[in-house]
C-alpha cells in the first residue's frame, strides 16, 4: 500500500490515474512482475504483486519515483509525494491470494467511490473491472485469479463476482494486515497460536520459513550485520551510532545507514529504530538526511556500492 504524504491526494484527476497505470503496466511487462489485484483511491493505492526479474523494492522504487516526478511537473509542485516508504506484507499465496484480491477490490466500495456491486463492476480504477471483462490492463494476470473459480471464463467470472460480493458483509478485515494466523485464532488458547510476524500474512510454518531465509525484508542480511558493514566503510565505530551523541560524524553515519537500510534495502523502520534505540520518526528523518548526504558525496556513494556488493556475497 502506498499513501500520500500527510494523507494528501496522490491522484487529483483521471489523467493522474491514467499516468500511474501506464507506468505500472509497462513495468509489470518489463520486469515479469505479476499483478493479481489493484485499486487506486484518491490518497492511496493497493497493489497485490508477485515479483519477477526485479525485487519488490526495485519495482516500487521505479514506479513511485517516476510517477512522483511526473505528478510534480504536471501540477507545478515540489517535494515528496508519498508518505515514507510503501507498506508491504508478504502473503502466502494459496492460503490468502483470493482473500487479498477480494479485500483490495472492495476498497472503492468501502470508501464510497462505488455505490454497489454494479458500479464496482465498471469502476475504472481497480482490477475488479478487468476480472469482470469491463476493462483491460496489460500485465494484470486475470487468468490466475479466474482459473480458481472455474475452467470457463463466463462461469468463472460469475463465481468470482459472487465471492467478492460475499465479502461486503465481512467489513474492513483487520485480520488481513499481517501477523500470521494470530488475529484469526482468537478462540484458540495462546499456547497453540503459531508463529507470527507483522510483515507476513500466512501460516506459522510459512512465517518461520521466511524468517529463516530472510526473504521478506528486501535484504539477505540481519540489520546488525548490514549496519556493522556500513559503519566500518564509513570509518565510525558501530557502538558510537547506538549512543545519543551530538558528534557530527556519528550522526551522519547513522543517517546514511538509515537511508540505505530503509530506502534502498527495504528494512522495516521500526526494526531499525529498535536497533539504534531511537524513535521511528528519527529513523525517517535520518533516512532523508542520509539520502541528501549520499547524493552529494561520491565517497559515500562508493561506500553504499561496496556495502551492496558485500551483501550479495555475504
């Protein structure tokens, strides 16, 4: 999910949404990324994706950066368009794919942009209309969804629509926001609840597998190892970065690490805040300062490149 900064609109009119979808569709095809569901609202958007040739972080960086530049030029504005980094949750495909498709495609109806199912069927800014055969989006894998509702297109669409309509009465679905199965097992004794993680939507074994393989954070290294590697390249003891200090060199090094970890490698900001013993807002602010430092210094750019190479081999 991507949201406008301070909840401001990221789409001011139909031309903005068309611009976003053209870029989105092009990237889906270029990178082999699969899209199962999507919905554009006014101040946020939902996407259900399966990465292909590029990581999710790389795909989203290209999508959001390119769109933000176009948006700012078109509307004569400057500054950030999106609120920090996008929020991402890893979803266990067979267990949650259809639930997430339904949840995402019902968003326009929930917020009143579509009054009922008939309007939702034709709503131009979500993948539901594509699945219903009313719209097209090159790159959306409609077949992967419809095949789960039947072998022939017409009956499959009818069954899919009934499935979506059945989700209206289920409301907002707070259980579809990560945390393994914990939220959906309220009646089960605590000792029987399986592993969970706020960034993962799936069974206990699925959560454990991702934790072991570190596939969900955009990086293959624990945060402490990435931070230690960058600190060494920046010539600053890692211990100095964990202390509340006004030393300029230590503060700048922490900002650079925050930028690389959150903005480039996809680490969770809350995880990094706990590691440095600071607030999450401090990490967010530091990441922006770190970005400016890196972009202004060839030396820092080389350090970031060396850290990335070390990550790939480490």
